[in-house]
C-alpha cells in the first residue's frame, strides 16, 4: 500500500507545476486538447477501476489527479 500511495502521490503532484504555470501565465497554448482529453479519460477510467477493486491508493491518486486535470481543462477553456 505504501508503494501505491507513493507512486500515486508522485504522479499526481507532477501536474501541480503545469497547473501553476497555466494559472500564472494565463496561457495553455502548449497543451493539446488531444492529450488533455485522452489523459483525463484515462484517469477517470483508473478511478472507476480503483473503486471497482476497492483500492485506496488508486482511488485517492486518481481523484486528485482528475481534479487537477479539470482545473487544467477549465484554464484551457478560459485562456485557450
């Protein structure tokens, strides 16, 4: 479980710099819609899978990552 929580934490916090950069620069032009939508869909599916197998690390990591991705999508809509 510690390994899963560590992996989930690292892959989730990896999006904080991107979100902060988009927020402060008010620019998301370098992010393609294809990547954002594909990645967000994958994260959503991982979340559903985590719920299905009742895995706390998978659920937590993908819930937070999905929230970050929603933030990026909203910024992309606003500044794109």
